[in-house]
C-alpha cells in the first residue's frame, strides 16, 4: 500500500509557500544579531536570513554567498549563451567528441541523471528541446508542429548522453536544462558557505525554495507556512536543517483550442501537464527537494505514491533521500463547467501537520466564541 494519504475538496486551491522569519531579541550584549540580505540571483529574488556575531562577519559571509550564486549561474544557466553547459553542448555538436567539464557541472549532471533514474523519467535534464518548442507555443498560441515535437522527443532520455572520467558526450541535438537541480545546489552551497563563516543559524530563500540550517537562537525552528484554500496558511512547519522546494504552474500556462497547457512538461511524453498542480517537498537537502518537487508534479497523484515508496525502499545516497515528505495538490477542471475537482496527496507527516493545524484552528475558534 502506498505510503500516503488522500483527501478531496471541490474548491480551487491556491498553494503558496509562505515564509515567516523568526525574530529573536536578546538582552545579552554578545548574542548574535539577525541579518537579512536580498539580491536577485539565478533569475529569482533571493534572501539570506541568518544570525551572526558582527556586522563585518555578516557582510563578508553574504558577499561570499552571492559570488557563489553568480559562479553557479555562469556554469548551469540554460538562458546565458556563454554558460558552461551551453558551451559544452556546442563543443560536442561541432566535434562529436567528449568534452571536459568543471566539477560543478559534473555534479549537476550526475544529480540530474540520478533523479531521472529514481523517478522513472519524470525528471529529466535533457527535456530542454521539448521545453523550447512549448515556449514558442505559448507565444504563438499553437501546438508545436508534430514533426518537430517527434524529433525533439528523440533527443530526450538517459540513452542520449553519458558522463565519465573523460568528460561529457551527447548525441547531436541534445541540450540540457538542469534548472530542476541548479537552484537546490545553489541553496545547499549557500548554507555550506555560511557554515564555513561560522554562521549556522540560517535560512536561504530563493523565491520560495528554501535551505534551512540551525534554528534561530532560543527557538526550535524557522516557521514556514504552506497555504491553501485562501490567503491563510493551511498549516505551519517549524523546521531546521532541511531543504524545502515547491513546484507548480499557478500562472505559467497557455490555452490552445480550449486546452490548458502548463509550462511543466512530462519528459516521457513530450506533453505539458493539463491539470493545475502544486507540490511541496521537504528533504535533507535542497537539491533533493528541488528535483523531487518537479518530478512529483509530473507523476501526479496516480503514479507518485508507488514511485516515491520505491525511492524510499532503495535508500540510495547513504540515507540522503530519507526521510523526505511531500504534498501534491492537483486541480482538474470539470468538463460540465461546475466546480473543479481538487485532489490532495500527502505523505504521513504532512497529513499530521494538516490535522494538527486544523485542530489548533478549531480550538482557537472555540476560545474566541467563549470570550
């Protein structure tokens, strides 16, 4: 039996990951102070929240993190024509030979390959040719030409590329999009750098994807809220030393001939998702959470339970993938024009958090009424 629970409702769910930063005001003169730094990195607003012993230490650590984000972007970006990953593909295309790659690119490619294998192809870094066709479709509001889509699908999968000690090789026309792990890798690196600067109580937020370190002083964790059914969070998670990622398509889609096509592509079929969805994953690292959140949307509530249970059973990565928890909300429009059907799939921990939050709200409401 799949290790999850299901519950249904008939209202459109808007799910967003809301971050509530814990603030600590200490009377001790030598207590660490709370710092916040913000920049746009890797195309998204990014925030550093942490506690440090001095202004100088905080500023130096933040600058080191921003420099690392920029370095990784110059290597992994599929938008920057001068990035290492794009240049590597061009070199392979022109020579047909293997090309040497940096340690950072090697790591991103190996992580991508691992999660492609684990998720049965629901996560695949070679989906880029298909994604580019559908990006064009969103602009022109028409499906990609069938021949072009079929040709792009031939360049997707584990069999069209490999990586060994001599370097990277790929078939002609293969292009990589490692965005499904790049932000997670950057977040994990950011926490590592802060730790190297003796800063352990930290949270890094890249547009809702998080890497959380030790809790704030005198707290049990950082407070993260997962919301649905309106503006208020459905429940809160008090978290430390975890990665959090959310994937979904609330706003990025196109409607063609009455069909809603998401920006999220199923690499196995070459087709976008047609049901709205949002998924949140908690995992030991942001890289794991990032990859699994993307795959969870593609797998959907039918395939995800069995696939994720199999990942747990494999116990790969010396425990890196265990434990992880997830929640997926998928909205299917009603053909008759009525209220859309919403299915929510959640692992046991998320079910417990949801039930506890519902109980807490009920008790709070009862207290207000008595007063």
